[in-house]
C-alpha cells in the first residue's frame, strides 16, 4: 500500500488509514513460525485449534492455563497455552509433531511444560511424501499372528490390509483391530498397577508381540496402515 504524502487527509481518513494499518500488522503481516500436525482427522485438528484460540472457554484449559501475565507478549502467551495443551488429555496421547518453520523464533519448552517424549520437535517446512504407484504393494498374503486368520481380498480394509512390525520380523503381521486390542490389553495391565490412571480407548505404545524387541507406536502404525490402504484402494 502506497500513500501519496502530498495529499492532505482529513481526520476521518486518517482514522480509517490507521485502522487499516493496524489490521494489516495484526492479522495479515505475520509469519507462521510453529505448527503442530499429525492429528488423526480434521475434526480433531479443528478442536485443538479452537481450544488453543479460546483457552478461557475450553473446559479442559480454563482451569489449567493461567491468564496472560502483564509483561507476557502474545507470542509467549500462545506458546505457553500450547505447552499446556500438549500435556493434557486427549492431546497428550496423540502422535503429534511439533514443527518450527522459522528457526530464528525457536524457543525451548519450560521444564515443567515439556511435551511428551513421543512427540518429536522438528525444524523446517513439511516435506510431501512421494506418491506410490506400485500396484504390487496392494497384494498382501500371510496370516495374522494374533488371530491366525488369513489376509484375503474380502473388500474390507480392516481385514485385507495388515499392520506390520517396523523391524519386518517374520511373524509381525496383524489385523488392525487385533494389534489394537493387544496393545490396549498391555496398557490395561499397566494401569492396574496404578488404579488412579484411566483406561485409554485408543492405544499409544506397546511391544511387538512377535519379536518382543521393537517398540510399537500407534500413530506411526496407523500412518503406515493408511498409506497401504491408499495403495490398495488405487490398485
């Protein structure tokens, strides 16, 4: 926007110009420095964004996040709200990725507000994954190690597409629901040792039931499974 300094503005025009400059500086001329991604679906992401923008109205955050401090900048306040959200359920069990787009603005999380260990902190723009056109990847054989049922072309992705051990162990192939129930059972046995812990509805982590040497992380398993489902649907 260019303003001709030779033109004399009346008070009303000066007020409108000031409002426009404030709007541009406040809402438009801003750099996006940090994003959080890896949500299971769009609804979950929108709910997270709404709670972040309205912590005083959120039932989960209204008592967990202190109001903005007198000398706290808007960026510092929003970063503190985000830090609290990443440690509160249900978000603390999601496979989220904390990504700094502008590394010059990067700052460390407070010790008492550090994100869960399973949430990585990365830098740089998001890299798009290349599309896979290999139709042979859509043909899976073998059986589920947990229920012994064969993987067949029944038309149901839950029955046809296996989840595999990240280490590619020989018997590490399971149906989606089978490995979910196995990981939940492991979580339940751990929760029984701490009666105060609520039983989760969605698994988070566990150990490969085939090789017993690889840690399974549910968000990563689901991500790989969805990629296989896309290949299966396009083949």
